């Protein structure tokens, strides 16, 4: 065995596989250059810690699976037992399978095979370096013993160098997802656990460790994402020994995973990204990786009208036809019928589980509406919530045993609903048949808004914990539906943004970032959701003038500008608005369509302005040919006029013309005269725009200014 060096996109992985035990990850981060075998061995040797007083008699190093038998005293990466035996392991390396093509556009991969015959366990570590520089890590554990092995934890971890001294992660709640929190990284363990049975409103999309003072455009960073839609854990740990790690995996309830002889368990993928250009650099790596996926949407993301905040449960064919007519008039490309179309669903108290078109509301089925919508040239979408059931439903009355529950009692109700146990074959078969029949009988349905409106509490499956089995069953259901209906797109919605992770996104085409359409709240929600996801995967809609969730009032220009940077849509009764508003709305839709090729392919940048009342972001074409930026004023400022705005991400050598976006009304300002460059635009170098910037107008609070940037040479 030797020291391996994998290199992709300015990122190096150096793996020391010389030992009898599991390999050690010597380095994960910036490219270490051209090193021959001797140089790699010297690098590995140069990073082994010394033996110090009051310690083990040999150096303790962090392997790909830290073990107590190797001196690891931190958070266990593997925990389990076999009837109180085999609780500690000492894995020995059996072989390495290395696939490192010379083509750097292909991934490099190492599979590490190890075993501990005394414990009756085998381990495979799958380590991949993506062409973008993204690291993907997974462990597979097999029970080679003759008796069951109860697994309590199996968690991939990665080392982080000592220069990373600050942590950033995200938390939140319903209608305020993705709230950042940041603090120094002291000695100890920062643990983020999600026990919701779904990813959770408070889930941290990324846990980031970085150099002091890192920002959107500066600093060296290491970050991990746990790709799992059930209970999960993500953590950062710094030991008094000087070792620092990031890790993440599935959070298992006692007794949830018991491996019989010959059975295996695979961890969720841990995604790990490195950047030396701040948070925007991390996003660039992740966005590039996601856009390269075979199933990533390749067609323009259709402007969507969802009727929920227009009609709620009041379904009337003539009213919905009129709404579709107005949608087509303003340029909408997809019309989505939300909750209330199925049997008994006149409120959120009944009907979930009875996935048949309600004959009382829709005597001729959905066909008349679908036909009307598709004749207008619009796609038709439909809301479903397959994993849930109301106790007031025919399904629950027929099969109360299909509910995820502890023996003898139902979990606490949440929005008048319970959760179907999809690991039960009967429940799974029923849902697959109903959804398949719905899409087969209504071929005009090209999109499903797949909702999930409650946490999983006391989620029992045949008397045992059931979140793991439920999560895998949901994946199977989605996979099978996608196999049968390859052209149908699916949105992951879970009370808004409570199920956003890269494993659910392997099966869906976009996420709903939040049930809150208040533009001021959405600025932050979308900024931090975009840390992981590119704009085209994030549903971003123009809500009504008065927000349904905050009661705050915003004018159309602010709502439309904030929603522009995403998968654009409308959540508003546009049939009831004035002709003037309708014309303005159409102008914003037209602007989005014109900018969509850039917004959904370019590099996302966030602008760090010294005035906290001013937020700005942009999308820059990868070839440097153009960009679009949005400048938003959140509140009034201490200064009468905010300072100049720098425009990051442009090619410093090229010249650019910057002007306000054309075709939409200008935002309201509190100034007597506007900056001299604003009426006709200005032409400057990328260096000048990035280093000096442009003086901003004095926007009123809760207003946004859009700037279009075009290269002129």
C-alpha cells in the first residue's frame, strides 16, 4: 500500500494507506501540487502528530473511521454491539480499489475494504472526488457474524485543519427557514440533530468551518452536507489533542437498525466542499455539481401559478378557468391546482388518503380544467400529500393499522393528520396504485407538488422505530413513479422548506423554500437556501400584496424583484387585480423570461455591503459576458445615502455597461436627484466595478433596484 493523491478542480485528497489499519486522510482541500511517491510519503509523515506526555505511547492519527482501538477519544464514528459484545472494533485494511482516470472531467474514486474478524464486521469506505472538487463519502457496514448486530451509529467524518476557527450553520422554523448562526469554534462538539422524521425547518443545509472573518467572497472554508431526508446529525468537533473534524450521518433510534447475519447498512452520502474564495466559492462547487447531474432540469423552468393563495379550498371550475386565462395573459407557463380536489377535502380536517377526484366538486373529473389549461399552452400541475392521512378519511377507517405509531396509541395530531407507514406493503401498494392511476388517467398532469405537512412523532413500524424504513420507502415510491412517468416533474414541499436535502433532490426537480411569500422574509430565506442550491431548483413566487403569513404589505415591484432570483412563480389571485397591476406583473414575467438563461446557469454572488440595511446579490455568466444584480433596502440607514456598491464576480479586464433593468417600473426612492450614472447607465471595467463600485440611489425601505450588466468588448 502507498500514499494516494487524487486531484480535481484545484482540490486534492491525500490518503495514507500504508498502515495495517484503516487509511488516514492526510489532506482534503487546496491542491498540493505535483508530488511523486516519495514526496507524498514525506507529506504524510510530516503531518503525523508527536507523542506528548500523558498520552498513548504511539502517535494517534485520525483514520477514515476513527476507532477507540487506535486511540480515538472523540465522538464515536461507529457504535453498536452484538448482545453486549463486539462493541469495539480494530479494522484492518484488506484492499483498495482505485479508479483515477486521467480525464479530469471524470470522478476519481477509492473504495477501501477492511474487516475485523474478531468483531464479525466488514467495512467499505467509498470516497469520491467529483470533477468539481466536491467530495462524497459513504460507509457500508456488513455483519459477518452468526448473530444479529445492533447498529447505533455509523457516521462519516473528515479532518479539518487548525486554521478553521469559526463555524457557520443554519437553523429556522416554519416560515423562517435558513436563519444563519455563526460563532467561534472552541474545543468541544457542536452537534446539530434533526429528530423530525423529515429534514426539518431547522436543518442546517451546510455546516461550514472557516478561517477567521470569512465572508461571501473571502476566506478558506470546509463544509459538509448530510444527504438524508429522515432523522440525521451533523457536527463539528475540536479535541484538546488538536484534532478537528466535520461529520454527518443518520440519527438512529435504539433498535431501529439491527443487522442480521450477512446484512449490510449504508450511511447517507456526506457531501463535503472546500473553497478558498469564501461562501460563494462553496456555492459554486455545489451548484456546478448539481447542474451536471443527469436528471438536472434541462428545459427552461416554467413560470408557475399556484392557486392556493387565490382560492384555497374553494374550487369552482369557472373561477379556475378564468384564473388560468389571466395566467396565460401575463405569461405564466404552468398552472398548479393545489389542495382541495380529492374526496371529502373541503378543509384540512378530512380527506387525506382518499386520492380520488371528488365527484361532488368535480362531476366531470379534472379533465375540463386540464383541457382548458393545456389548450392555453400551459402545463398542468397538481398538489398531493401522499405520506399523510386524516383520521376522517375512508382510508383511515379501513386501515387504521397503516399509521406510523407506537403500540396502543396514535401520535399527537398535527394539522389534523397522521403519517402512513409506507414500509407496510399494503400502504405502499395502495399509494403507488393511486398515484400511478391518477397520472395515467389524467395524462395532462405534468407536475406534482408533493407536500409533507407534519413531523414524524412516535413513528413506529410493527412496534419498532420506523423513520429509517419510512424514509427508504418514500425514496422507493418516488423512484418507481419516476420510472413509470418519466416526464412528470415533482416538487419537494414540506410545510415549506422542511424537506430540502440532496437525497430528496435526487428524485425531485425543485424545492419549495418556504410557505412564507413575504418578500422581506424571502430575501434571507432564499439567500441562505442558495448556499446549497442553484436558483433554478428553488421555487420563488410573487405573493399577494398583503402577505398571507406575516400580514405585511409590499408593492409589486419589491415582491417581483425578490422572486426573480429563483424558479419564478405567482401565488396570488391575479383575476382580482387591476388592469394596471396585471400589466406590471406581465412586464416582470417577461423580464424573468429574458433573464432566465443567465439566472439559471450563472454563478451566484452575494455582495457584502457595509450598510446592514442594504442587501445585494447577483448572478454572473461563467464566460464573463454579463450579469444581473439586485440591490434591496431592508430598512432606513444611519447614513442618509448608502455607500457605493461593489459588483463582484466580473472579469476585471473587460469593460461593462451597467444600467437599470429595462421594461419594469423603477423602485421608489427618497431622493431629490438620482446618481448621475443611473438614468443612462455607465461603462467601466470589471476592476473598477469590483473595487470602487457605483453610488446607490436612496431607495425607500423594502424596495429593490435591478441592474443589468453587459460586456461591451
